[in-house]
């Protein structure tokens, strides 16, 4: 059962007054890859990916380029609706993993590259299916926990990507999608936990308030908990969180997809536990 204090904390965080996130950690104008940061902020992920790949080919010792490449690849995948099967997402996310691994071979403890590797493996997992990808769960969890606890702070221009906020967002999704079963713990070395999901999403919302993606995931976890426990108060909270984020303006393809998915979640809250932006997950562990 979710503790009352945890619920109260997360409900308070989800209704934070509208405000701007601090951008004290944005990249410096004279930084080595500021042009890539500008392309990311402008949403020109195709041009950014091409330029980052060309620069890395010419400078393979610059491991910082690996998270730029991985991030542009991720945005390419996230801009594609989950009903669109024309793109080979397994190949896309596999490339993300390979690029991040190459960066970590040079700088094993770089928080930004570890975050990128966790995202790559996480999206590869949801594309192949969470249950089929349990072998990667512990590594994903370790990468994101490392970033969450590292003290590393970063904001892209305009705050579309923010660390450690996005690491806690990712952990919130992780602990909801990985089933909370002893057999999963035995196989994967970790397991899901809706209490942890709620806490990490509340932390992410406090870290970077009023972002559509974060509020959506907080609402999804609330709806998942409510569906599992028949908790009417939690169901009302989840519906309110989704309704609140649907009032916010979209700032990119991901936001537009999330706004569309908000209607799906309100129409059928039972999809919440297996919900993923890139495809509904089958979380049945009976065959394990």
C-alpha cells in the first residue's frame, strides 16, 4: 500500500504553481559543441545528428560527442508515433547503445553518457518488450541511479533535457514498467516498485516543474496504483494530474504525442501500468 505521506508529497509536487526552471547549468556559448546544443534546442535533430556523426568521425577521442549522437537518435525515435512501424526502432536504439558504450570505454563514469546508455537500453527494452528484455534491467537501473545520486547538473538550452531531473523521471518509468515479482528479481537482479516510481517522479517534478512528460508519467503511475488497489482518491489524483498537463502548451513532437496520449489515459486508465510512449507493454510474467 502506498504510504499517505508519499502520496501527499507527490500530489503537492504535481500541482506546483507554474514557473520557470533554473537554467544556471546551460551550456556555455563558447563551449566546444554549442552549435549542437542550438540544433537540439531548435528541434533540428536530423541536422544535429548528421553534424555530430561527422564531428565524431573526425574526432573519435572526443567522448562527449557520443551523448550528443545518442540524444539526437533518441529524439528521432521519440518523434515517431508508436503506431508507425515503418522505422526499425531496434536498429536505432541498438546504435544508441553502441555509441554510448564507445563513449564509456573512454570515460566510464561520465554521468551524461551513462544517462544516455540507460535511455538507449531502456528504449531498446520497451521496443523488444519489457519481459523479453529483463536481462538489461539491472544495468539500466544502475546507470540512472548513478546519475540521480552523482550531483551532476546539466540543462540543455531551454531545459528540454535536465539532469539529474530526467534520471529520476526515467527511474519513475522504470519502477512502474518492471513487474514487482520475486521471479523478476531472481532473473533480472531488480524488480519494479510503485512506491519508488511515485517518489522518483515526484522528485523529477520538483526538480523541473510543469513539464508535460514528467507530469504525464506521474499521472500514469498514479492511475496504475489506483487500478491495482481500487483507490478512488489515487484515481482522482491521477486523472487530475493528466488533466493538468493537458492544459500546458506543447513544445515539440514528444509533447504533442503525450497530449494525444492523455486522452487515451483518461478514457481507459487500465492501460496505465503497461503504458509507454513507444508502445503498450505486456507485463504478464506467468510464462517466466
